[in-house]
C-alpha cells in the first residue's frame, strides 16, 4: 500500500485484523513500513517511533524484524524480509510521528507471513488497516480522564478524578496495554462520589449496571482474587477489584447532586509476588462520563409557522409528547440520538412490515392505489419487476409480482 498521509497528523496505527472468522494462523507482516516526507526523503518506520501495542489473540505477540512463529525472518511467498513488524491478529501497533517530520505519504507491504499460511489446515484470513487516530472503540478519545501507563516498572498508582455534574452514567475502562490479561489485577481504592457540600458516597454502595472482563469477576472490597486490596504496598478495606481488560458501568441516581468522582487507581500489589515474568501487569485506567445535553430544534426551519401547534410523538419511546409551538426542546445523551415524528399521532405502521399472505397484501398488478417508496416518491407498483417495500395507505408492505 502507498497512501497519502493527512497533513499534521502525528498518530499512526497499524492494525492487523482476523477478518471476523478467528485468529488461527493469522500471522500478519508489515514489510518495510516507510514514512515519506514532503522533500522526498524516506524514513523507515521502526520501533524508535513505537509508543505501545494492543493485542487480542491467543499468543499476543508483536515482533520487530522477525516473524511471530519462530522468530526467524519474515517471509512472504518464499521471499525473506529483514525489516518490519510481525504480529498475530488481532493487533494494533501505535506510533508517534515526531513534530519536525512533515510526512506526506505512508507506504508498506501488508502480507500474510508464510509461517501461518504454510501450516497444515491453515485458515489464514487477514485485514490490514492504517489509522491516523486511536481506532480502539473502548479507548474513545472523549474520556474525562486517563491515568497513563500503570506498571511495575513505572507509575504504580494514580489518584484520578473527574467532573460528574448532571451525569447520568459513569464508565470505568481498564485497558491491558495490549499484552494480554495475565496478572492485570486492577484496583479502585476508596472510589467516592462527592456532592456539592463535600459529602462522599462510596461507589461500592451502588449496584453496577454492567461489568465485562477478559478474566474474573468484579469484587467489592477485595481484589479480583478475593484477597485484601493492596496498592503500592499498602492495604485498603474499601474499593473494587477488577482484571484488565474490563469495563465497569454505573447508572447514577436520577436527580443526584454529585459533582466529582475520585479514586486511587493502581495495580494490586499481589502481582509483585505472583507474576514472576518480566512482562504483564501493565494497564491504563479511563473514566468516561455520559451527560444529556439540551437541544432546541427551530420548527420554522422545517416549514412550520411560529404559532402552529405541532403534535410530537417519540418513536423509540412509543409515547406522545403532546404538542409544541415554534420549537422542540429535548435532552440527548452524549453519543445518543432521539427520533420524533411531527404531526398527528395516528399509527402509520412504521413498526411492522406486512408479508405476503397477510391482510392488505398487494399481490396483483391491477391494484391501482397510490404507493410511495421509502424516500417518499410516488411509484407505480405495476412497473415493479422484483419484490419491494412500499408505503401504501399509510402502511409499509411488501409488493411482489
């Protein structure tokens, strides 16, 4: 591949995906990855610019300048290569482009390594993708706060807090930093919701809306192993024990007066003794806050007069919202949407599509009633040569000839 690089973008992410069928034998190579500068200079993309990696496979391997199977040369269709990155699907390799590099193109050969394809019974299927921002949906860039890397060799814990004024939901995500979930025992110590008067409510007193993890279950006032919470060598009695990668969600009480969420986040010190490997016990904490924002829609921009009474029906909520004049005011959660129907509240069959054999089925060319397609355009059903969905007499139905 040889692609134009967006001007000013400094994050580069190389993704190897299993194509949705499984990651067996999916050994993917990025051969000779290169940054092309505006003056034509070609700069090899090497581990010097790598910031981190994310993997979700059985082996969780990412190697530079060798294949992932046995550490030999990367090989594609019998030809060997000595520069690049090799990984098992699924994986994302993150790079930071220096500020003084004016990159205009990125090029590399993306290929399945012979070490996977050549195995008996191989089912290799791989998709290669390039991103100029973080593509991991669990690590959305709209987090309220993030910890940075927590590990045995670096920062062991960090006090994190975020604004939760008028928040409806609090989500806590802990990444495994791309090296698997082994010994990624994560603790939230003394997690508290603080109101406007400074009163604290422990998060441990609330019931979570959901918890999902690659390993283990959520523990209250214990670590994920059911033992005493211990961070940076100190014991604690109140907190939550998790294991990365995991997502913990709380729906906050309606009408609450909380202003701040705060917790000490770190890896559980049991990992210092239990994890004898030089790898693992790496994680990062993210807090996300969902709030409903106020939106006002000016109905005059839709053709209504400022004094016209307009019925409003909430389609997803399946209820009438009464009538409005001039504008609609509503709350929409962040990343959310609402769907309203303007006009009378008479059911129009939007929830059901009739199929052949049901009442009112249109099945003969002689039916001359007016019909419309789903874009609201009038159609002559007599001219249809294949089954189609139309709106007729206010209802959706299947027409076939």
